[in-house]
C-alpha cells in the first residue's frame, strides 16, 4: 500500500478530523472501505461514492494533478512519497539574491538516483531540465517558493513547474525545525564532508567567478556543492516526514515512507560531450568581468569624485576615496571634521556617501522616542524598492542604523552648506548591478571587479580595508551620476538613493537641459542677465518669486526689505533645499532654465545635484560704485544700498564666486553684457539660438 491510499482528505467535506474519525473506525485505507461496502458506515462517510471510485482510477494511472487539486498543500508530502519516480528535487545557484540584477549560474536536479545539472550557456542541459520538469508531477525545494522557482520562471519563461510543490523550509517548521538548510542539516546531524561543509551561498558565487576566469575545478566544486544541497534536501524530507507521522494519530507508519535518502548520487565529470552518464564541463564562453566598464561611460577624467563609506561613530574609521583621472586614492578617517577637511581639499564635483541621508517622511528624529515612529515607520521608500528587487539592505531607522543615519544626515548638511553636491549611494546595490561580487568573506573579487571596470590605483594591496573598497564603489556611483546613467530610488520628500543604470535612456533629438545659475552682489546684473537669457528660450526663475508669493500670502507688501527678511527666515527655518524645490515647481520640467539669485552656498550644491554637469554657474561682478548707481536708480527700493548690501542674506555671495564656472565682469553697457552671454549660450547650447531668438536680434538691430 502507498501513503496516498491512507488518505481521505481529497473527498469533498473531509478534513483532518473526519479522516481521523474514519481511522478510529478502523477504516485505514481505501481497501478497508471496499470491505465494508454497503454498510451504514459507508453511507455515512462516503455519501459521494462516485468520487471515491474516481480516486481509484486516477491513482492507477498516476494522475497526480487530480490529488494535488483536491488536497491542501500540507498533505503534498503524501503525494511525493506515493509517486517518488515523478518527484523532482531541485536547487539553483546564482550570482546573488536579486532576481532584478542577478542571474542563475547552475540548476541542479535529481529524480530518484539520477543527478543532473544545467550550467548557464549549455542548451542541451537546458532542454533536459525542461523535459524532466515537464514530466514531473511533484517538486521539492528548500525556500523555492521565494527564491528558486521565481528565479527559474524569470530565466526560463516557458518552463512548466509542477503544481505539487513541497518547500522544505516551511515543511520543516511543522516539526519545530527552523532556519536555513545548513542549520537544519546540523540539527539533524547531516554531514557533507570537510571540503563542502563550510561553503555557503556567498562562497558559491565566488566559485562561479573563479570558473569564469577559467578554473574548471571551481565549477566542479560548485556542482558538488549543489549536489550536496539536493542530497541534504532528500534526507531532510525523509527525516521530517518520519517526525511528522510519529506525531499524527494515524495508521501511517515508517514503512510507508519512501527512502529518498537511499538515492544520493555523486556527480561525475567529463570533458567529453559523448559521455552521457557524466556531467559535461566546458570553458566559460560568456562575458567576463563587470557588465559595463568605464570605457562605456563619458570621459570624466577631469572631474573629482569623493566616495565615503561612513561608519556609525567617529570612534571607528570611515573609508574615504577620491576618484580622479579614473584613479582611486583611499584613506581611513575617523572624525567628521577630518572627512570634511580632506574632501574639500580636492574640491570635488560630487560627494557620494554610503549612509542614509534622510529619514522616512513624517519622522522628526532618528530615535525610537520620535512620536511619529508608529505612524511613519523606520523604512524609506528607496529601501522598500530595493527589498522588492531582492537587494539586501537595512531600514535606515532600525536601532543598529540610527546613529549612522544621524551622522550621515548631519555630514551631508555640512557639505551642502559649504557648496558641495552630495548624493546617497549604496555600494552593495551598485556591486550587484555591475556584476561585481560583494566584499563578503573576502574583498579579492571585489577588487578584481573594480580593476576590470577600469578603476586604477594601488587599492589591490593586502592592507586595504573593506571600508576603503566600498568608498571607491561609492565614488563610482558618483561617476554614473555625472554620466546621467543612474536611477534615483525614493521620492522628493525623502530625497533619493542613487544607483547605477547600465543602459542610458536616450530619446531621439533630445538633449539634457542646461541650467544656468546666476550669483553676485546687489545690482551686479543678475536679473538683467536672466531676462536676456529668457529671450533666448531659457525658462526664467528666481528665488524671490517664491519668497514674494509667501509674503503676499501673509498680506504684506513685497519690497526689498520684506524680501530680504523673509529670505533670511526661510533659510533658517525651511532651508535652501526646500526653497530650491519650490522654485523648481514653478519651472517647466523640460528645457533649459536660468536661475536668478543664488545667494547661499547651499543654492549651488542644490542645483549641482539636480542638473549635475549641465549646471553652469555664472558669478557676476561689478564695482561697488557702479552697483550703487544702478541700485539707486530703481524707485522700488525702499532700503538704502548700504543696508541692503550688508544684509545677512548677502553674506555668502563672495564665497559663491569660488564655485562659479565663470566670473563675468559687468562694469560697462548692457550690450556688452548681452554679447558676453550670447557667447556663453553658443558654447553651452548652440541650438538655443533658434529662429525666434534670431528674430529678436533683428528687431534689436533696427
């Protein structure tokens, strides 16, 4: 008799309790039912006699799907033990955990005593796998519901997966065994052997990278590791079934349990395709190294990018790296002041920090006593997106991350107030995307991946730290950011996490918009310059428009005094980044723009982050007497030149000059200023000199 023949729960209206009631009346099997044919007991328990007889017929022709459809999944183990020849054990190895970025390297499977493996790139084994899956009626995996099967369906869309699926991760919990497969094997005293017992999924990815470099022995070990996983699954399935039936009040005994553990094949290898009984090994023929290299990106050799792998405390050194001329220089730095000092020494185009730089929208504090914790949680949108993609990351406000998040936010604020563009990066995600192994147990292959990408330097030395290597990767994210080959995860309220995007989205005839920012002291010509650029097709915006709207909303008069006072208030309480975002809302999402009135260093950093290399900062200068003369000609100014010129909102204007791409003198005529600006337009975006703009020139010429 088979285990399924002791089962009655596939009948309509019969669950575990009614099945046990039958067993109490010594109706253990379908044969027992036949012996009492015609009795009152039969009529009571089997009022749908035709369905019972149909079960007999389906059983004889091994129609497994008939029972799969009628039994709950917690009884699928009875199907597997009844039809072992139709049961397939399967396990995959991958380059990582993300279905979004990683890929399957090998798929191992076993039916009874035969072990097969599909190696990525082998069409013959892929065909064999699809055939065996199609011919199977029951599949056994460990965590396959969440990992193996979704991966396979993405990789092989035409695959047919049996509906009868037993996931040992959850099956084992029924007898109190929890955790990963290696942990359960240890609890059940399953031993793999000295060379395989310590291998885990992370090391399995390294074996694949070694194979890609030409090491066939690494591939053999990876396959033996996979076979050991499948053998372990067979033993777990058998032992858990025994423990399960011992706890059930049922007639099912150990004699009904099929001994899958007696079929534990050992893979045998060959380099001869004709030896069908062995696993055929071949040299890797696919792409080696990262999915993309620095040669595939624009040349930013003249740009400096700083990457920081921040720690949660100044007592532990952070990794720091400067990327210049495609060469990385690294250090380990303890204090925030030292991080800032070392960074600004190089005047970087962008600073990329491996740390959360914001908190969930609605939260006020990083700590658990924040009253908004229960409402807004501990996770940002960017972290939820990564989790959906299978990229391992931590919520920014779990207790172990709170100090790091606080430190990252404060450090980014300090950099931005000094005028430097800052982005948030995550090296682990970047490494997944680029096809570079994470540091894990060893940084050897991470270093090799960065070298293969094209990053030069002396970071391949034995004394290099994990933090420094991650700092290089953070800087590399900045490289993709400047190249406009990035994806911003998150939302405007929480800012964004920047990750590389391997394929740049290009639209025919479309070029990235140019943003020109204008700074300078009062009456240096900012508004005149902005209005001139507006005539040439630039969308015109200035901070004072946002501030004026706020003043008007309060029912006050808009003048120089109220503009400066409100500007000071907004800077202190809402911040320049908030003001910048409000200004951007007033501008069209596409096309070139000119921003009039950069007054704080943070204004520069904000627009540098928004427009990257397409942000062009012009600082206008004019003699004080000339500025005074221009200022006093305006009848709308109700504040003296000296008072307005020394207002606190003008205090950082001089500092902005050192961040400007060009300092433009404006001591002469308007025509001279316009000619200078026209030359700049010709350099930055010659297409902006449209027929409409040329028409404006002709009108002026008259």
